[in-house]
C-alpha cells in the first residue's frame, strides 16, 4: 500500500488506473488508500457533460480538452460513463472512439466506466475515480454522463460546472424542457448547430429560462456549438471559465462542494446500513419477521421497527 | 468484491471495416465483460496506452490485412516495455495459419481464425485471464 501511495503522489497513471479498478470492484483497500490521500484531493475543477445519447457529448469533450491542452497546457482527466446491461452485467464503452487523438497526450488520462447497476447517470465509483484523478494532479476533470434523459441527477452532486448538451430536431424539444432536467444546467450547449432548428431550440431554452426568478445570481448562458467542425468550442470553454470565476468570487464553490460532500457522506452511510441489513444473520431474522407478518402476528411497520432495533443494537 | 473482466478491442492498421471486431465486442459484453471499444485505425502505441489507462485484462486485436504481423508484435513489445505483459493479448481476423507461430512467438497468446465460434473465444478469455 505504501508503494501505491507514493506512486499516486508522483502522478503514476498506471497506479491510478489500478486504484480506480479496485474502487469499482468495491475492494476495501481502495478506500483505505483514498483515506490516506484525502488531503491531496480538492484541487481539480470538475466539469460535467450531460445530455441525451448521440447529442455529441464525447465529441464536444474531445474538442474542449484539446483546447485546454493547447491554450493553457493544464492536465486533464476524463471519465466517460456508459450503461451496463442489466441483463448480462456487460457493457460496451465506446466514448474513446471520439477521443482517439487524446490517448497519446501525456497530460490526459481517460477512463471509461460502466454504470454497473447504478441509476442517476454515473456509476457508484465515478466519485472515487474523480478523487483518484485529482490525486495524480489533474487540473481539470471532465465527466461524461450516460445521458439517458431524466435521471441525470448525480452529476450536479459531483461536478462544479454542469454543461447540458442539447441538439435541435430531437422531436419534441419542449417536452424535454418540461421533463425537468433543465434545472441541472449551469451552461447550455446547443450542439450540431450546423443543422437546422438551432435558433428555434435556443429561443425555447431562453423562454424557459425567463420563467426563472429575475434575481437569480447565475443566468445559464446558451452557447451554440458544432463539435465536429470545432465551432463554438472556445466560446463554450469561456462560458465554463466564467462560471468557475463566478462560483469562486461568490464563495458558492465552497457552499456547493460542502453540500456535495454532505450527499457523499449520506451515501456512504446508506450503503453501510444496507450492508448491515443484508448481512446473513439479519437476513435470517428478516425472513422470520416476514413469516410472522404473513401469519398476522405482527404488522410490517412493527417488523421494520424490530429490524432497525437489531441494527442499532449492533 | 465484484470483479469484471475488462477487454480493449482494437483494430490496428489502416485497412477496411471493423465488423469482426464488433461481433467480438458484443459477444464479450453478452458474457458480462466490460468492453472498451476504440474504433478503427489505432496505432500500437494508442492501443497500449488505452489498455493501461483502462486497466484492461485483455487486448483483442483484429486485422484484415497483411500488416498484422508487425502491428500485433509491436503491441506485445510495447506491453513488455511498460511491464504490462500480464495483459492477455489475443488476435483475430484474416490471418493465414502460416503466420500464427510467429505471432505467438511475439507474445500473442492465441490467434483465432475466421469462423471460430464466439463462445470458444469467450471461454478462452475466461480461462486465461490473469485473476
Ligand atoms: N452534424 C453534427 N454531428 C455531430 C456534432 N457533434 C457530434 N456529432 C456526431 O454525432 C454522433 C454522436 O456523437 P457522440 O459524441 O458520440 O455523442 P454522445 O453519445 O453524446 O457522446 C457522432 O456521429 C458525431 O460525429 C455536430 O456538431 N454536428
Ligand atoms: Mg459518448
């Protein structure tokens, strides 16, 4: 473990790759290492890229990262999440196809992850992968979410700035707006602006934003991009930087991060509790309680109380 | 613990389509593996760097042209340079029987000729991957 910790401190990518795997596989050692290195986290700026499948998230990420590398020479980590098949547990992780030129850039690290049954647009270990990349010295970390539409809630709890990528002509645009995923956007990227319908979509988003209270401190900008032809990418990066500056100046970055950490702690507690509940011995007790409920000896509320008492009793 | 086999599927070289690679990718997924699909025209350097960042257990290489000998060998050589020869390298595509011994000598653990049932490939991976 000492070796791994030293390697990570030195920025070793292979050690990082292995640690992410351990975290994904839920190995205790991973969390012990992260505990020891927790002081080395919190330096990277985390950017979430979300939006429907096929909207151009991977292509846009590729272009944004190239721009950062070229202009600022900062180190960038990318975490790209794709869905795991609920039937086989397998996954095809294909985001790297759009990022081929980045794989040989020394200052870039790309990791693909399957959701592994986790809902909410990220995998359970995404948060840990962010920490690992932070520890090895990445200045920016991009997270590309699954993009299944309405359940992309995790990203706001993980990223500092969230970019929602939309495209014209995905059928009923207004529907998407109603669906309530719009609130997660700090910035809108209207991608595939080389196609028709762009201005209409921009107008629809503006209309929706006009419904927000007037005195909200941040009004999400809308940036037109055409990722394939590298248009609007500079403007999008500028918008991200403006948002970053806004968060820092208003101290909202701190507030947001503390709130995210709170969510994170809750998650860990929930998991610990769940694993206590599902332990073998408790399983047997639960079975017995279920039988009692079946025979109407007790009701399910009382049974639940019994279980909670058992857990509390340790 | 909840380990999954991670496979990088790549098609080095400049030739043709990636139909065969896609078939293997889907078979691996359906067998519960995580497949990192990298697309066409990958250099050996890109493939090896991808495998390291993705912490892959397996690299599956597909080739349709005569260039496989050089490209496959180069992947194995780079893995040795990076102390990563524990990653299982397998090959497939249009590869003449005569070329197989040389590839195996270079470090490709197994070469599957066209028509090999995907089930056989999956079983081979499961049996030979470093746990
Ligand atoms: N016309 C057009 N196509 C794009 C643009 N950006 C991405 N695409 C294409 O849209 C498809 C999906 O892109 P991808 O980045 O994989 O989307 P993701 O699923 O959101 O990650 C690919 O074929 C891209 O080449 C764009 O700005 N204009
Ligand atoms: Mg993608």
